[in-house]
C-alpha cells in the first residue's frame, strides 16, 4: 500500500468517487427470503433433525449498506413457532420488527409467513440475526453486516483485502425444541456435543476415526483480512486465537473501538468483534482455535468443547510449500502450528479483553450523557421457587424449581394472548398484571461470596425468589444508569446482558462487589465502549448508561440460553416522546396474530409446551 504509485492512487480515488456516488444515490431495499424448515444433518456419526434457514448452517448472511431498508420474507415450513430477532439493530420507532415472541409479536405459526421490514440507520459493523425461540437459535442464526455508506475506503482502519464472518456456534446432536422444553421444565441435563466455526466441527471431532470437516481460511501473504466474529453459541463464552498471528480489534457490537492489538479475542454469547488480521507470518498453516471458558469449581462443571479451523497461506507465493506438500501435511496435520490457549477456567483474560476496549473518537460517536435520571442496581444470580405453595424445603430439594433472577425476581411471560407491545400500544387489559422491576435487590449481602456457590445454609437463606412479569417504564429521553452485579448464588457465572433497541455506554467493570463510593471515580465518561451486550464479569460488576429514546417494549436479558430460559430477563417500556419522530409507528398491516390452541400453556405459547407434558414432568420429579 505504501509503495502505491501515483497513477494507481489516483485511479483508486476515482473508483472510490464513482462507487461512492453510486452507493449514495441508491439507498437500496435489501430483500431476502428465509425459508425455515427442518432437515437432517449428520455429525459425529449421528443423524439429527435440525431447524435451519434456507437449508444452511449458519444461515444466510444479510449484507446491507448503512441507510438501506431491509425486507426479509420469513416462510415458516417448520413445525415450530418462529420469530427472527435482528440482534443489535436499533429498530428506531419500529419495535414491531424486533422479533421477540409474545413481547413484541405473536410468533409466526407453522405454515405461516411474515415479512420483517426495517431500516438500518446510524449503525456500521457486524451484527447478527437469530430466532428468539429458546434453544432453536442454536441452528437459526446468521451474520448481519452493515457497511459504511461511503464504501470500504471510509472504514477508520486500513481497507481489508477480504471480509470474513466467523460465526462461533455449537453443534447439538439433540432435538433443540426438546432441549427448550426441558429447560422450561427445569431439566438441565442436555449439553451440546461440539463447538463449531462457521458450522464446521473441525478435526478435533471425528466419526469412527474420520475427522470432521474444519473451517479453512485461505490467505495471501501480506494481505489484510477483516474477521467479523460472532458468538452465536447458547452456553459459553469463547476465546479465539490464530497461531502465529495477532488481531487488531477495530469494532465491537457494530461500534468502532480504538484499535487494540491482542493475540486473543474473548467473546460472549450475543457479542460481536471485528478484528483485522495481517497475513504476515511465514507462509504455512496455522490453527484458528475457539475454546470455551467456564467458572472453576465449586461451580457446576459442564462438558464444553474446543474446536479448530485453519488459516492457510496460498501456495502460489511459497514455492517450497507446493500444493502436494500442503495436502499431505493436511492429512498428517503435523505441519500446522497450534496456538497456546488460555485455560478453560481462566476468566480473567476475558475481563482484561473487555476492559481494554474504548470507543474510537469518530464522527458517529455520541457523548456520554452526564445527567442521570434513573438509577438501577441489578443483581444477577440463581434462586428457587416452591413447586407448591409459598413455603418449602430449600437447598438441594426437589420441592423447588431452580430459577435465574434479576433483583430476586424471575421473569415470566404474562398470561396474555396478546404480545405486550400490542397491549401497550392499544392500552388493552393485561398491562395490570405487570410488576415493576425493583431498583435494587431486596437485601444487601456479600454478593460475590464464593461460599454461596454450593448448596448450603448461607445460600439457602438467599434462595427464595418470586416470579413475575417485571417491567420498568422510562420516560422518553431519560438517561438510565444500571449497575449489574453478578452474584455467587449457586453459581459464579459471568452474565452477557443484552438490551434490545438501544446501545449502552459501558462505563466501568470490576471484580467483587460494586462500591459506589470508590467505583464511580473509575467511570470512563470520555470514550467508553458502546455495546448492545455487556459482559458482567464472573463475581464482578459492570456499570452502563443508556438513553431511553426509542419508544417501545424492549427485552433486556442474559444471552446465556439457560439463564434466559430460567427467567433472567425483564422488559423495558420506553414511552413515546412528544413529537412524531419520537413516537412509535403503528404495527405493520400483516402483523401475525396469535393462534388459539387451548392445549398450550398460555405463557409458554412460543415453546408449544403441552399442559399434559408439564404435569407429567412435575409428577415424575416429586
Ligand atoms: Cu440476541 Cu434478545 O437477543
């Protein structure tokens, strides 16, 4: 690039000018058809029926230019109720397209269609889409890429030679609809059987000695690649490394960050990270490895899997490594360089990775609001409710159901047949059954005491939890500060907290208990990272601020599927402002209506859990 001759540079400038003109002239409608159907896939010697979009896993990538409109026709040919959520897309004044079953819309029933229509404005970078139907999202997801309106030359970093989505996922050799029903019924014995890079399990997995296919990224020496990394897994935060190479992180959650060079990326479910990789190593083959982390003992240990793909230099530039050599080395695998990965119980590497992110000072950067209107302190952890009545034996008892909580309340969908957003918009009945999300937990305790992790007398006193449809209303334009505090109650997990419809300024994070008296001083109010998913560290806290300026009914939840299924979520209702352009638009004409199947649990409509099944499980457990 440095040695580019003048005529070439001029030509490039002209091309840029022309393409910029073309792009600017046409704010396009990007149209896709997503056919949701089931198909058989075979991995690890086992054929499994999976639900996918357009028979692809991961599903199709949606690529747009900032300013475009999107129309995705969803054709549901699967037996499950489906919605698609456009994770991180702000959906300004258009909460109707947010795709959360029974919160923003009735699900798309089997053999029904619905077209999601929305504009993508004021955002650039990598986002993704996924079904918001419990575990089904493990196979119903894909990348959502927003390019700058003025073309790739306006990236605030060197223009990459190629851009590549890297979708980290999990392979479940199980019926995921059943996994969802099990989680809803408090059965947590289902686990994934592998992790994947762009849908491939890689050579650490095999069927009768024959290695699974792995993802291969072909590179040319000296070129720059932009990896758009997405964690679409249900259960784990991952570390990503490429042997012999470094990453320069340039964006996270579709917001530019100050370029940050590291050899490891930490990415939790729901997060996205854009990173440049320069192919500057000696030509050869290098493993690209993703490894999940989990909290150490005494936390419950779950089976988790490392997977690997490969970065492979094109042979044309390295005569000594002809194609034949590459092929044979691929078979034996011995010439491929492997990275040294963090330990599976290393959670501090994630803490530092996230702490090192700051916003790039950039055109689009909005300043952090300094006046705070509303303050919430939210504890995250587990708890229990009695299967029958109000009082029961706690601890390791089968008289209780384990739940996940925010401020000691576990969310349940309202027993309504209309989605909350419609009830809110039309002021219909049912909004009366909502409860306010408490501003703080009912009592203070040493939140991060590791003695709370195993069942025991200390933890038992803190276990009792209530269940409610918790919402929090915000006046349009209110600045909200939330401090999320991970607790040690029955687990020491981190919590990737995701807010729909808004980005959050991540002001600070820390380990242990949040202490306003000393921690407010640590707030970065100059250039904090801006995220839609904030990772609240294991036995630690994170402080965020956001402006509630997008009217609607927005989900706020942990992006670990088991926490979500157990109720770690709440709904934020943002009121309309006083002008037309601060007011929620009316619903689309062809908005889905809810089917009436009286055999379904009202609040589990989206899961299609049968009443008979619930009583069967309840009986077998007690
Ligand atoms: Cu990817 Cu409600 O989230």
